C-alpha cells in the first residue's frame, strides 16, 4: 500500500508529498507500474510515478508530488563478481557503500564513484554519475554492460548493444524511462584499497587550470578545490589533488599483509538542523581559508585511504543539515574545453555578489557518452555548494544559467532545483531523443518527477 | 512546480483585480510564473487585469467569476479556478476582502454580517476547498492577505479588524493543519496600504504601497514563512502595541 511522506532532495528545498512504496521484487514493482492507481484525492486523473534511491539528488529529481515514489532500497541483491572480467550484477537499489564493502575485499573497485558512496546503482545510472576519473574512464553508464528496466509497458532488458536508444536514454534520463531493477557493471581491479596522491596548491585559477590541462593525462583521478569566498583578490586560489590506486609495492611493509579493507560507515552524525545563517559569508570564508592553508604547497606520493580521497563527506552522516532549515543548492555546470573563461566569470560573479560557495570543485571532463541527457561533455565542470539565504542568489544563479547556455554548456539535472524551463532544450538539444523513447515505453505518461514537471519535460505528454 | 526559491509557475488569485493582487502577479510573471488564473466579481475589471498579465508574459489568463457574499458558492468557485489552471497550482493568493464603512457596519446588523462574510466566512470556506486541492497535489502554497488591523483591534475599525483577526487566526490554524502535507500557508499582515480601497482615508504610520506588499508576499513564498509583515518593521511595532495597556492604546491616534 505504501504510506504518504514528505520528500526533498539532498539540498532540502521544495518538499512535496507522495505515497512511498518499497517493492520487494520485480513482481510488486510491475504491479505499481501497471496498476495506475488514482491519486489520493480522486481529483488527480493521472497517477504519476518516479523511482527514488538514496535521495542524494540535490533537487527534486526523485520526488513526485501527489503521486507515487518507488523506493528501490529492497532491490539490493549483489551477485557474484566474475574473477576474470570483473562483471557483477547488482540490484538497482544497491548502494555503492554496500557494493564496495563486498567487492573491495575481493580486489574490485567501482568503475566510477561520485563524491559519496551513498548512491544507489539505479540513481548512478539515472544521473549517469561521474567521478574524479571522468577524463580517463568516462561516466558510470560507460561501464554498464546491461540493465533490466521496469517500464509501464513491461520489463525490458537493454544495453549498449541491445536497444541502444533505450539504454542511452536511460543513462542520465533521470528515471523518466523506467525503474532500473538490476544492472551488470564492469568493476575495476585494484591491488589495494589505498590511493597514491599528489597534492599541489595554486594561488590563482589560471595556475591550476594550466596544471590540469598539462598534467591530468598522467593521472587516473584528478580534481581541484577552488576558494570562491576569499574576496576578489584571492578568489580562485586552489588545491589540486590527483592520484591513482596504490599497488601493493607502494605500501609500507606494515600494511602489505592487509592491502584490502572495506570502507567504514559514517562515524559522526548530524541529528539537528543547524540554525539558519550558520553558514554565512564569514564562516564560509573562514572554512575555505582553513582548507587552503591546510594543504601543502606540494606533496607527492602520499598514501590516503579511499574514503579520504573519494568520499570525505561520508564520514559525517546528514551533513546537509548543517546548511540550516532553508537548505542549499548545488550548482554544477559543464562547458567546452576552450570555455575556461566561463569558470573565471562564474567564480568572479560569486565573489562579487555576496553569494559565497561553501565548496567549489573544478574538474576536466573527457568526451561524453552517447546519452542524450548525460551531463558530461568534454571540457570544464565546476560544482558549487550555495547555502540558501542571500537574497541575490536567485538572480545570480539565473545569470550563471545564461552564461553557461550562451557558451554551449549545460547544468547537471541531478543537482538542479531552479533552472528556467526554457533553457532545458538549449542546454540539452537532444532532449527529443529521450522524449521519443518515453513515448515508446510509457505512452500514457506515467513516469514523471517534480523535476520533469518543473522543467516542462512532460509538456505535450501530460496535461502540462 | 515551485522551485528551490519558492518561485511558482502557476498561480490562482482570488480577487485578482485588487492592486496588491496585480502587483503580486507582475512580480511572479517577471520570474518563473506562466499560468495565471484571475478570479473576481467584476468581468470588466477582470478582463483588464488579465490583459495586463498577458502583456507581462503570462501564457494564458483564464478568468473565473464568483460572489464573495455567497459562501455556499465558494467551493465551486475554487474548483473552477483549479480546473481553469489546467494542472497543478503552485500558489494561491487569497486577496478577497473589503474595508467597509465602520459607521454603518457597527450599527446596521445586515452590514455587519456582510463585512464578516466577505472578509471571513467566504475566504475561510474557500480556503478549506483550496487546502483539499493542495493536499491532493502534495505541494503548493496558499498566501492569505490579512491585516495589522486584526492584530490588535481598534475602536475606529473593529468590524473590519475583527473580521481580519478571525481570518488571520483561521489561516495560521490551517497552516498548522497542513504541516507534513507538502502544502503550506503564508499569512501576510500589511499595514496601511495606499490603494484605491484606502483612498481618502487618513494614513496610518508606516503606510506602504502594493509593490512593497507584493515583494513581501513573494519573499514569503521563497522562505516558506508562516507569517510575513509588510513593511517588515511592523512585526516589532506590533510586538509593542499588542502589549500596551488599554488606557494608553485607546488614546493612540487613528
């Protein structure tokens, strides 16, 4: 039956109410997708459905106001990992945390990880997530060899070679083509669960961007943190960390007996929502300055554990509550390789506008994959954490959109909570390819989310 | 759908021809709003306000007629507004009300009943119907225009003031009832607003304009605040005024 719940994304903005059901198998899921129950009131004629994994999309992608949200958490079986190919079939609700707890001890790492292990496989596919290795390995769906999709018209097996239109529409399709019930993923072999890391500090943005252009090819993983809160003069100072998985030979003798360790769950937890205004211009600037000065000017060959390198925030459960009752936005955009000027402009806009970013992360993307809504395109990407509160923020982010759209770039839908609907077609000119697939697998327009409705992606399909 | 800043894309305005309502619509249309439904009593005035909204960028502006003297028709009026919107409504603005004429309103029982009906009974009845729609949607915000006249009722306008006091209390209660439903209520308490409705009346201190009130309303949509004052300073002014001894309160001008 399911119970009604108020849901938000990780940014804790725009709550909406939906009936939440957690099917235990594909049979129960199919019943939901074909049942087409009337809305709670009777006034809504269409039932709406969207899948939700661990709720780590920042905006409203995994919400469905007045409709049904499928919690995929119980679809979490992990099959055996093929020792030769590294292929493993896992349920759509499996978290990267659980997969890694199992796989790392056998010497396998996930091919792509975002900044947290707390994402589901289905969510990783729906957002076609990327990690610090995008320039080297591409995004998540490039490592998926097949998946099972539950749609309103039935259960469909798909992969890059089997119904590629459906597969790539699902890759980055924000759950609008169906519910991923399982997927087969090619894992990456590792000798140890540690990373060999080089760190460099730069006093300005030009320096770090040049270093990334020149040196990224020599590293599997690369990402820069940028200070946007240091005032106009120092804004853009950066810390670049790059590395690769450590081999057994890289470990000191004391660690060689146990080279592989599973990641630990969070040790700290934020239970209370912080008071509003805790993260203001002054505290954000102080945090950023501390982060910058803590980093060494240059250090090579440092051994780090995986959690420190990939998932520093996973150590604190519920860290999003620190942003206070109004929540926060993530703004991430991508522009082409020759549009580094947009990165400069964006950082200047925030530094000037009194809308500081708590964390700003800069990375170079490699070529994108064929998904019409897959976010990464070759070039630069900048991700910003913006606490709600400054009255200029709504306008500033609208301005950022215009800059990004004019440069032929796009924003990341898994993080969006406020894009102007007219821009979705500009930023994702191949949107129609997704719509054609939706027409085929979901002709009655059952699958939609608050995100798809807000951005007008269901227009001409459903009422509005 | 409302975005992270609470900017609505669709809006229903009950009493959509008032100056405050039109200022709210202008502000919303300058942001994300595209669908506006205007409801009111006067077809000619509605047509003018609708034309204004289209010129400001609305896709379509259906209009709905209702009579605020007839609470029995309130539910039907609200249903027609939601049907006219053609989908979910992100924000509903309740701007129904009349200032009345204190001298006759306090002596003529029929006039007393009329003011209480237009300012309290009809809006409260309609808001219950709105709440049912918003609950079913699982999201949406109801903005209710109250007044500082209801915060502490004065001798000089106690009929109007008491009707707003009732509406204000009802709205706060409805907001509490809607907690957890995805829907919410924002009560707006403006001071003296310079409009046609108040033309020729003596201005109270901290008099304001429809644009200031409209801004307070859109800010309230953004923050999800339960109560918004316009101008904001009135929150503190009334924190004092509410607690004045009656002997002093009675002697204040206005």
